[in-house]
């Protein structure tokens, strides 16, 4: 085997190694991008569910106290109480909304709401 043929073999092996590394890096970057997109989609879905629950609580369409359920297969819960404290008297409501996130820890929102809406009489 001549030295020229040996150099061509080494050049081919180096080229194959560089190509393999480039393909591996591209696959890794694509996988990372897909993972990030899934996390963003998960965060947006959890935020939308929490927003819907907040709007229902604000409007008085959900019972005060505690509640739980599932939307799109995601468990959620809320706990609402009075925001009244000895140092800070208030008629507002205070609580937490928790929505399950699939890719990370749960989304927990601390919320402050106006007093319970007055119920209109039927007279």
C-alpha cells in the first residue's frame, strides 16, 4: 500500500467522522427545538385553562371555596378564601389556581378577586 493511498484512507475517515458529528448535532438541535416547542405549548395551554377558571371565578360562575376538575385531560384545582386579615381588612377574595403541566412543575397562580357578585333577586 502506498503512502498516498494511506492518506486517502485517513482523509475519508476524517470526512466520515466530521459528517457523522454534523448529522448528530443537527439531530440534537432538532430534538431540542421540538422539546422547547412542546414546553411552550404546554405552558400556554396551562395559562389558558387558568385564565378561563379565573374569569369564571371573577364572574361568580364557579362556587367559592374549593373546586377541581379537568380540562383537555389536565387536572386543575382552586382554593378561594377571604383576603381579609387583621392588618388589612378587605372584602376581596384571595386564592390560588393550580393547573397540571405535563413537562414541568404545576402552574400555580395567586389571585385576588373582587367581592362575591351580588345575586339578583327574582322580584
